[in-house]
C-alpha cells in the first residue's frame, strides 16, 4: 500500500514550479560565493520590496536556525523570551535559541488557540523579580500559529505596543507567514514592522521551497555582527545563489501568496468535509492551512490501515491535518470518503 502523506505536514509537499525554474535559472556557470552573487542580491531586494522598507536580510538553511539565531542575536544569557507554551521555539527546536544565545531562557504562557494575550504578558512583566531571575528581553509570537490560527492586525499591534513600552524586542516566527498574510488579506508590513515587529523569521520551506529561510531585521540596529553569528553557526551557504534563487521564483508575481491562498482554501474545504461527521470535533478555528480535529481512536487506526499518514498532536486522538500548495480537491475527497468508511467500520 502506498502511504498517503498529503495531510501529514506542509513539508511533505514538493517544490513549487516557480522556485524550481528559478533554481535552474541560477545554474549558469560561475558566480561569486557566500552571497556575493546577483541572485542573492536580487532576492534580498525583493524581500525589501515585499515589506516596503529597508531591512536587513539573511538566508539560512532552516526555520530552527532562523529562530534560534535571530533570537540569540537579540538576547543575552541573562535574558528570557516570552512566548506561547506550544511555540515551536519552546517545544521543537531542541533548545536552539538557548544554545545559540549561551543561555537565554523562556517564559512560556498559555493562551487559547495558540495565541498569547497582552494581559498575560503584562502579568509576568509586573511580577517583582530581582537578580535571581532572568530579565524579560523579547516577546515572540508565531504567525500563523502552531494551532493554525492567525493573529489579527489589532492583536499584533497590541503586543507591539506592550513590547515598545517595556523595552522588549518583538520577534515573529513566520514559518507560515504567507498563510497568515493570505488569510488576513493585508500587506506584509501591516503585520510586521508597522505593528512593532523588530525581527521576522520568514519561512517558505513549508510553503513552497526545497530549503532556505530568511531572517528579516526591520530594526537594523539589532543586526550588528549578525553575519558573523550566521557563519559561526554554519548557516552561510558557500553556493548561496541556490538558497536565494528559489526565493526569486517564490516572490515574483506574488506566487507565494497564490500558493498560500490555495493551501488555506484546501484547509477550509477539508474542515467543511469533516463537519458532516458527528464524531469529528474541530479543536481550533480553521484560519490558515491547518485543521485540528479530534477523531475516535478506532477511526485513526482505520485511517492508518488505509495508508493515511498524519500526526496526532493533542492527547491520544487530536490530529493535525496540514494542507499545502500541492493539495488537491481529490486528496480531500479521498480523505473524506475513507473517513466515511472508517466511521462505519
Ligand atoms: C516548521 C516550523 C519551524 C521551522 O522548522 P525547521 O524544521 O527547522 O525548518 C519554525 N516554526 C514553526 C511554527 C514551524 O512549524
């Protein structure tokens, strides 16, 4: 039986054709190494155009590196980062931010639907503390969140204001930034620097690319010496043009938003399909390309026997189903049809 990875994650999908073509275009003879090439320059300029501001742009291999290095760039060992308990930086990066910063800690907050709330940030900031404790130095949110929800413009502005008033740097984990921009129908600047975000991990591997994420410093005073940090961590590609070129294909003609809209639409369709089952309970509002759904254990077993691969992420029965640029209506119909059989087994 062929295993079906259509909804296991958005990183089980392949590479968008636009990025593949851009990669081939960059494969012409010789070019300067370590990011001194024309493709890296062009891709960096395109990132600046997307955000409509003059920002510092760095290419690294993974999202974990983008988060860990950017957070290490803005925090010292005596600092800590405020973030959601379920945030990727706190749960799935093997302590990378702490490691690369030499000891920065995390203050994890609970919050519905994967979001942290200004009141809770305020609460921890108000707690009396002395030299026994690390100093709150940064706040990090994930957009779209680990629960597939999306912070609104107002919510980001509220956190940005709080960060500003309390001398916190504001970091955004944008592993699925495109899905959030597409969902909100806003310009990228509205949910980043205009709302107070200082540094963004701008991911596109999950969305569309083979490898390669971008770190965007909107506050350029925070990126001093940052290139050295990337090199030290082994994240400066010598043939950088092949990391950067796919970004040209991705950003040209807003291909990134087209593909993100598609993935989001697929998730909405999938959620609609699930609603017909009394035994299926959605665990979070479907706002981007993720669907979280509770299904009976026997149904999961039966789906697994039918070849469906996906992750149980919440308790024993809460599944995460991710849609991607390559998800089709047929994948969704197949899944729903098999679910129907699984429920009647
Ligand atoms: C996948 C992901 C990352 C980056 O992970 P890598 O596997 O290191 O590329 C970062 N944040 C979130 C929310 C993610 O889902």
